[in-house]
């Protein structure tokens, strides 16, 4: 509203509205780019989780049967993997509940103003909050444009 009032007073309302329109378009464009850039990693994590779950439920138990028939002495890493597989198979509802609660906790953490309970540990959540701010506010382009970080280096920011 202050911009519109300043434009009316100075007689340059059309210039102010054009600049405001350009700014809002660039914010919307930045938001679209961030969402587009995040879709591939999110899909990758979901697919990776499905593959690991499949391996833990179906493949690792088959190898466990093979190793038990040979009475082979297994390395610690293999024993840990087989233990995790048994946990996933035998306690599936508990593991699913833990996963859902963990994801819900991370989501709540990113949605609160100061990072929720761990807000006092600013360094731990500042990166997550900055990423959420970029997506929700589209401020990154405005911050770069308003600062002179890249001006002296010759980097052009559109």
C-alpha cells in the first residue's frame, strides 16, 4: 500500500505498478523453479525408501537362510543388516509408526516460527528454516537484488 501511495503522490503510479508486477512475477517464477528442483530429490527419496524396504523384507531374509545352511561366520555389518531386516519384518507396524512420527516431527519443525522445541538450537534448524523461507516467501531473488554481494564480482542476477 505504501508503494501505491508513493506512486500516487509522485505521479508515477504506472511505473511503481509495473515494477511491483515485475517483482511479483519474479517471485512466482522463483517459487516454481524451487518446487521443480525439489520434485526429483523427493521422488528419489521415496523410490529409494521403497527399494530398501523391499530388500529388507524379501531379499535379506533369503540370504539369511542361505548363510544359516552353510553355518558361515558373518561379518558384523552383515549381522547388523540381518538384525535390521528382522526388526522390519517382525515389528512392521512399530517401524511404520516410527517413520510416520519422524516425518511428522520434521514437518512440524519446519512449519513453526522458531523451529519448535529445538528453536533454542539456532544452528541446528537454521538451514531448514531458510529453505522453507525460500519456498514460501520467494525472497532469495529480492535478497540478492537488494544486496551488493554479487555486484562487485560481475555476476549478473536477473
